C-alpha cells in the first residue's frame, strides 16, 4: 500500500497477513497489497499450499514500515501452532503486540 508522507514522498507499507484455506489451515505471508495478493492466491497464482486449498479468505493483516520487519513477523508466525494463530486472528491483545506466552513463539 502506498501513501503520501511528509513533503509528498511516497511511503510503501508492507503487510504480514494470514489466510484461512478451505481445509481450515492457515497460510502466513507478506505483501504490499493484501487484496491483490488475496486475488492471486484464489486464482492459483500464489503459493503451492494455497493453490491446492482454494478458496482462501484474508483473516488478518498487520502493517509494517519495511519488508524486513514484515518478514520477521511472518517468520515468527510460521513457527506458531494453529491455536496461537487462531487467537491472534480472533483479536488477542497479547498476541497482537507480538508477545508470546510461556516464552514460546
């Protein structure tokens, strides 16, 4: 997503996102255009995982100022169990801030 910053400069925002696949599994990724990326996944042009589990739904996004930051969050979430991702998608304030419980990611 692009927006105007100070003095008219263009700021590109990156998003870590979670999709729910038709089999109930989750897919975590990074993009700068969540809606476009969702369309790509549903057209079978995304990851192999989602191509075999269509249709997919966009459940959650989190803005990041850099692609690197979004990738770090993606890597963290990919290590989480399904139940932890479900809590995040459901709005758990503790998980939303990137904190984990019992020191587990």
